[in-house]
C-alpha cells in the first residue's frame, strides 16, 4: 500500500506545481499570448491585466484548498493502531499507603502568555464574560446540542467504573491541528470512552476541512459568535486573548451541558504521550475523591531534559500552580467557574486565590504533552527559549494498575515535607561548582523573591510567578533534577503562604 500512497502524493504535488506555473504564466502574458508590453501601455489594458490576474489568483487559491484536503486524506491513510477495550476506572484504596515517600521533582509547563499579560489585564481578570449565544437548528434545538446529542452514554454500559470522558480540542486557524488529532487517535484506547470533540473558532476554512477529513473519528463543533470583541484601548494588542476566553467559555458550556462528568482539555498545538489516556484514567478517582484537588495536568513547566529524572516515568506530584496544557476538570468545577468566567486571560484568572481556593493539581515528572505551536496569539513567546526543549515521555505506564493513593493530601503532605526538610542544605554556588558531597536529595533555601529569581535563572528553571505562586511549586517548594541529583528549592520550614506581591 505504501508505494501506491507515495505515487498518489507525488501526483497531487505535481498537479499543484503545474497549476502554480500556469497561474504564473497567465499572469505575465497578455491576453493575446504576447509578452508584456512596455510600461507606457494604456491604463485600460493594464487594468484588464490586473483584473485577469486577480481572477486567476482566486481560482488558484480555491484549487489549493482542494489540494490541501487531498494531501491530508492521502497522508491519513496510514495503518492505525487497533482499538483496545475501554479501561475501567480503578478504585482508590480507602487507606493511604504508609511509607510511600514522594520524590519531588516537578517541572512546570510553559503557557505562551506575554509576561506583561497580568499587569495589562488587571481590568478584565475576574470580570464575567458574556457567553456566546448558541444558534438553533431546524428542530428548535441549538445546533451544537444537536451535534453532541449523539453522545448518549455518560458511562459505558451504565457502569460508573467506565466513565465517558470527552477530549475537547480547541482549534482556530492551524491546519497543523492534524498532528494533534493523529496522536489523540493513535493512542486512544476506546473511541466510545474518549470521544474527541474539536471546537473551532476563527471560521478558518482550511482548518475546518482538515478537521472534517477525519470523518467519524472526531466531532466538530463551531463557535458561532465571530463578531468583533470590544477591548479597552490599552489592551487592543491582547484582543486574541479575549477571543480565546470567549471560545473556552462557549465550548465548556456546550460540552458540560450534555451531562458529562469530566472533560480533558487539549489545545491544537499539542502532541501527547503514548500513555496520555492511561494517565488521566489512573488519576481520575483521586480527582473525584480528594476535594483539595481541582485538576489533573499532563504538563510540567520545567520538563526539560537535564531538569527531570528521565527514568521516573511513573512519578507524579501535587502542585499549587495551575499548569494547563492538557488537563482534566470536573463538571463540579465548571459549575463553580461558569458564572464568573472572565473576558480575557482565563488561565491567569484561574490561578488567582479567589478561584484556586488553596486547591492543587496533579502533575507528572515527565510531561505527557508537548507543544509544537511556535506561532500563535503570543507570537512564539518562550518557544525558542524554553518550550521546544520540553521532553515528552515515551514509555507507557499502567497508571490504572498503580497505587496512587500517596497523592491524596493527607498522605502526601507529611511524606513530602519530611523528605524536603530532612534533606541537607547546600548553597547555589556549591551546587553549581560541583562541591556537593552526597548524591542524596539536597535542598537550596530561599527567603526572598530576589533569592528565588537568582537561583532559578542560574539553574535554568522558569523564574516567574502567577498570583505569587512559582511554577510547579507545592507549599512553596520547587522540585527538579540537576546533574542527576534531586534538588528542592524551598522556603523556610515555617512557610506561611504565597505572597501576591511576588508576581
């Protein structure tokens, strides 16, 4: 089959080249087939040429859209991994496992938001955004409700051990969304348990055609409100963030409106790990049971090789910092957030104390998502410096068969704090100069914002704060690997909480 697909692809590309050449030749020749006349030819003839060229260009653009679809369909005719039966949600043991000491080495995940975003967005963070109206279909129901009504089951075979968890992919105008969708379909254990719903904003035809080329493997819903958004004059350069927040609010309202208990949120520029679904299946019971948690994220902000233990594929953490970039939330959380959903900068808004309410997220040592989207609303900010170095886990971990009860707050806090504060203290200079004499976990103490910034910049960690919380931190502690050794960047043992002025 591969030679045939190769021939088809080459044929399509040859046709594309010929069409480009013909369009060009038609544009440079006169209507009588002669070479272009001198610059002093009549204005009327010149106008006719321009009009003829514009018409040719439009025709060529239309043909190019069709070729996009043909190429995508050819590329997608690859052998797919056969689906395996849906996986049950494991029961979380009622007794926390004693003696489990958690190694803390979390690395944050980088969101592509401008560093000035919080300061410039103070006027809109926390201001509820009006959710876009949903147009009605011919039968009187909203169109999106009609599209999503095919998902009748909330549990497979009405068994709560097999919850249906939709994966909502947020798309706009990237035809490279196919990279994300290919991964999600390739690793999906069950199409019934994990329906993929692509919510598209921007009304971009090429992106829409790419999504539709997947046919029954994904479901497309389209954000209907494409009107301009009023933005304060000083924030016009952030209009994209207003549209993103409007899109998220609309899509979450639509999907949760169908009665799903939880959803996994993915952006169109993310690749996912082979155990992406297994990770969320394994952590789902803890998210539902432990009310001190409010999300599970597949991202690690400091997940660069050299800052993580690449052998600790099964190591997970609690984090006070909301990571995003591939995360699971419950309907209970959405019911809490929907009435006050912000007009812009939703991810920074969700990190505020009023929303977080001292709740934590679960995150991995090795990221289960990685972004390939250099160009976006944030113009590639942080990508070349940080994001492109994030390491995606490549090994499959059976999280549903692993005892993860150590992540429950009552067990985790004692084990974590004991491990951190029993570690010997070293200075930043001693660590950098290779003067540490032990290979056991060590601790670097910080007491001020300046000390923290100096340490993170010297060690290659993300150095910013959101609502006073350092990336990946739990109770102020940032865990990472350095030269093959576990290091905790930690405040004093009598830490009193995050300082909002550090943001």
